[in-house]
């Protein structure tokens, strides 16, 4: 890590949050306590590291501090007195928790079928991804208070139902897999959309581990391929602090090794019979890395993906392919028929189509709406640049 101590605290939070939470859940068996103690440990780091210096092994310092905090929390709550009697100080070698398996156990804990589907995703984004309640609320288009209550109910359910902190037995893995993959993909998309490379990398690491554990599940391989194909373009997505559309990206800045790995994984998934939505999306992503892009084939794959999912977001993405093959007017007719409310990409897509059709007033209004909904600086700068170009 480089930079000032506050910057290093922030970098450490992004890199180590899920590891610290996972270590604490394994220690005390209570996700709520684990998250609270981890939060207090990072707050202590923000106070003490600028004075005392950054520890040689930040993760070990955080886990030790958080464990001490967890014991204090459990003692204060008193209802956990039986747990306190069972807790013993960890051996010194346990301080360096470097194995990703703890985080995989944490993912399966958060994705347990006893939890409501929306709670599984939200809880994993919080416990594994380290997103704030406000960030998760934006992802779900609900208020922060609503998300806070949802997270609290989920943690309480885990505690009261005694949901185990472990990877399910091999016989149970397939039926638990769909939710886990959806969670990991949402984490990746959050990192990709908000420019948080740490979250995207976390999702890629976890899906790679799943791919190794489940070689007979080609949809895991397909999701792995999809993430790598997208992430290979990360370095070219920004220029002067502004988003760069795919068609304008400098292909020399793409990660050729990641791109080749993604293509190889996609070939492997298809060879093993994968035809699921992740495979279709990965195939689309691969086509979009070709020069020129075969938009007819992209549209055909989007047709299949829309038939498989019925998703309005997929229909919106399909409209982009329709614009390339059938013209912007045909695409605009599709977009205007979608019920996506305040989904910001609906308005930015609509603005682009209106711009191509020469409707400057309509495009300005659509860009203004997209700008009001934009959540990141690079996205705002891109939209402002496009609007100014009118």
C-alpha cells in the first residue's frame, strides 16, 4: 500500500473487511456482533494508525482488535454468556487469516435458503463486500432505513435459526449455487459500475474458487468467464476522470491475459453444454471485444437472453444492439416501452438514441434526468460531456 495513513486505512478496509468479518464469525458465531466488532476495529485503526504507525501485518492487528471488541460486545449484551464461557484466545498462528475459504463460508452463510432472497444479496454485499447500508439501499432502490431493517432481520434470523458457518456438503451445493452466483455477480457489478476494483476482484476470486470446487457446474465457469471478459477492459474505461464507451476505448490498454483467460473459460463452459444466462452474457461480452463487432450475432444472443430471463434490463441492453442493426428509431421504440422507472441507464440510453436521431431538446432532457440519477463522478462527467456536445 502507498499514500497517506488515512488512504492506507481505506485501502485496508477494502482489501480486508470480508476477511476480518469471516474470521470473527468463525470466532463468535454471530454475524451481527462480527460486523459491529469489525467496524469498531477499523474505526480504531483510523484513530491509532496515524499516531502509532501502520502495523507490519495490518490484518492480524485488525482481527486481534476486533476479537477483543467482540468479546466486549458479547459481555455487554449478557445474553451470550454461554458463548463467552466457550471462547478461548486463539493461538498466535491463527492471527494471519489468509485463506479465501473463510470468505467462501461467509458467502454461503449469507446466502442460506432460510433467508429471504433480497436479504441474501444485501447481507452478502454488507458482510462480504463491505458496502455501506446506503450503498446497498441505492442498489435495491429502497430507502436506507428500509435496508437497515432488512439487514437487521437477516442477521437476527441467522443467529436465532443457528444457520451454520460452513460450505454446504457436496450434495447440497448445486441447489444453493444459483443464489450464490447471483450474489457474486451483483458484487462484481457494483464494483464495475462504481469503479471499485477491489469489489470486482473479490467477486472474481470467489467465483474462481467456486469454479475449482464445482468442476461439473459449467455455469460457474461461464460467470467466471463473464467477469474476466468485462474486467479485462477496466484500464481503458476511464480517460481524464471520465467514462469511455466501449467503441471509443483504446484496445491496447485492455488486459490481454485476462481477455484470453475469459475466452478460454467461455469455450470450456460451452464445450460442457452451458446454455444458461451467464453463458449468453459471456458470449455477448466476447463478441463486443472483436473488431468489428458482429452486431447481428450480438442481437441474436440478446434475443435468446431476453427469452430466458424476461428482464427489462436485458431488453434495454438488447435495444443497443437493435440500434446498431435496425437503427436508433427502432431502438427508441423499445426503450420507451420499458417500465424501468428511475433506472439511470434507461435515461442515458434514451439520451444517446435521441441524440443520434437529431432530437437535441429531447436528448438534453434525457441527459438531465440521467445526470440527476448518476452516482459516480466519472459517469457524471461522461454525461455532462455528451450533453455539452449537443
